[in-house]
C-alpha cells in the first residue's frame, strides 16, 4: 500500500513523478452523494493557496442561489491516483473541505460536521475515535433490474461466486488508494458481497467509505455489471448492512477496556454504548436514511431492530465482540443497524455525539440480552423495556425532528434542510400506488 502524502509539496512531487494531468476535487452533499469537479494539474498551486470556487446552488442541501458561492479547499493527505483511469496523463483525487467566500467552514459540509464531533471527543480527552464499518453490496447484471449473477451464499466460492474476480480487482484498487483491506467474501444473499476495510480514525474512514463505494461501482461497471448499496433490493433476501465497529482511545490506550470488569468493558465503554442505545431511535433517519432502509430493518433478516446490547446475540442492536487475552486494544462495540447507503460523515458524527453524551451524563448500561430477541413476544419485550427502531422513514424523521442531539450534531442549517428533504422523500413515497397494492386489492375491492 503506498505511503500517503502529508503536505502539498508531497502532492506536487507525486503529480510530477506520475505525470498526473487532472485532479478531481471530491466532496459530498447532505445525503452522502459524491460530488466532484476536475482541475488541470497546473492549477494545483492556486487550489492549495486559496481553494477553488464553485457554485453550490445545485448541490443538495447547500445554500440557495443568492448565496451559493463556495470554496473547495483540497486536503493534501487524501491525495490518491485513481487506478481505474488511464496511466498516461492520469487522474488523481483529493477530498475537500467546503468553505464560504469568507474562508470559514461551510455549515452545510458533512465533513465539517464530523470534524466538529471529533473536536468534542478531543476536548473530552480522547485523541482518537476509531471506526470500522463493514459495507455490503449487491452485484446485478445491469442497472435496469435485479437479475443476480450467482446463487451463492455466505463464504461460497468458485462457481457459486461469480463476483470473486471483480472483488479481487476491487480489493487491489482499494489498496492502491491507500485503504487497507482485511477480508473479502461472498455474503449471505445471492450476488451479495463484502470487502472489509481495516479500521481507521473517523474522518479518514468516512473518506474511505466514499472511496469504497465509487471503487466498487467502477469495477463492477468494468465487467458490464451494476453494483448497488441499496439497503434492500431483493424481496425475501437479506438486505445490505454496514455493521459499524467503534472505539475511543486515550493516551494511546483503548478507553473501552477494563481487565477487572466481567464484560471487560470500562465505565467509559459502557456509558458510550448506553448513549448509543438511548439515542438510537432519534438517530435512525441518519444511519438508515432512505425509504428503502426500513424494508431491511425488519425482524428475521439479520438486521437488528430491538434496542438492546449483547456479547454473542446478533439480534441485538449492539454487540460487544468477546475479549481475547492480549487483544485489549481491539475492545469495541459493534452497531448493527446502519446501512451502506447512509452519509458516513453524518452517521459517524451522530454516533460519536450519542456516545459522548452517554459518557458526559453518566448513562447506565442495562444488562445484556443474550436471548434471541426475535423469539420474544411483544409483551415480553415491553416487560423488559426493550424498544424498537422506527418502522418507516416517516416515523424516523419525526423522531429526528424532535432531537436536540441531532440538532447539535448537524447544526441548524443542515438540520432544517435534512428534515425538509427527508419529509419530502417520505411524502413522495407515501402517495405512490405500488404493484403489490394493485395485485392485492384491484381484483377484490
């Protein structure tokens, strides 16, 4: 894996050495869609000096046309050469921080939202918030439908896994882009895949998630296929999740670990998990942000919907992987409800704020639920005080609209725009007449 550049001089040297002709400046809109414009490599000095101006009025969630001037300030540490572009007169990319013409961070920039959350953790004495998400996706024959390429299942290989070659190429490309790959395999659903990136600090990992999604799509397209991170594209099959592992570090040590605790969890770790559980319902529209996300979050398809934690039980929202002696630094929590179509910057920011809230306010962690929560009756769950995630985007967004935590996470500008956009999405969906309704009701009513 190549060494990552650290300064603008490093970037300029690499551009000269590899004869890079174009540099794409990447950033995301409020929904986590990757946006980009390209500059000639000769403009690099100007870009580093004062940023590159662009019109933000057509970017979802950005300012209206009368105050739409934006500046993209490239982050030299994110420079990478794009492996799917020609080597001759090649193309590289850098992520950007979006600024106003006054050179202040733009409040509608998701990267800025995550930086603010990390600043809060730093102010509380934590130097690193590590995140390790597992993004699943499907490969389909083309973008016009959901025809699968194989009937393989979990960890299947050879003839049952039509995507093994493209998965290998994708993994190698990610390594070239400075992303360490730990695992790759066929997932549970037909034509479903997963490539696991090694954990990193939250900002790098959010950038890596954006890079991962476009890399997966580019290499699928090379084979004439279509890759999708849609949470639930196939009826009666598992959806695609983004199980998200998290830990905090203080003074170089894992702040979640306590050798004397029966669960090997420190008070900090317990309070962090308690914060995520307490705020899970109001954060749901951030980590599961699409109408389709709630087709995945139903009992029976591996996606957890019950707000509880466990050590072994994968039906709980939060799992704490078992401690192995000598692996103290690996102590972490795993949140199993996010999906890979979320905006990773906003998701990691919201989850971090929820955990820090638990630490600041001393939230108590309830006892773990080691039984299969899907097998409990509604009465049993009520008696145990186990809540459920929202069942629709409509329900989720109204919970978010009342959330002080999300307001503080996003800031007023982005909060209001996000609520507005998601309410409109739900309204657009709610008035549709689906084929299911026609098939079920038209003959008999």
